[in-house]
C-alpha cells in the first residue's frame, strides 16, 4: 500500500465528508445520519483499499477527522 501523508489523508476525508454532507465544516465533529455514515465509511475504505474494524468504526473518537486519518495512516 502507498503510504500517505496525514495532512493529505485529512484533506481527502474532508472532501468525502463535504460530498456526503454539504453542511460539514472543517474542525467540527462529524455528525451524519446512519446511511451517510455507511456511505462515508465505504468511500474511505474504497479510496484507501482497506476495511475498518467494527471497533475502529464505533470508537467514540470516530467523529474526528484527525482520528480517522490516523487509522487510515496506520493501515
């Protein structure tokens, strides 16, 4: 797998979020409905070619772009 820069990962996550939730603003916690959440997770998994574990997806910090970016970087 290609190693990505954390800032590039964060930018890509924000881009995906804005596509799913046009009202999302940078530096706010992710607050989307369940269907949007599934779409969001699937888009990230597709982009970076991996699967989140249930523990990762349901971690209380999964509503923070920086936390998700760190998970992606660790894969």
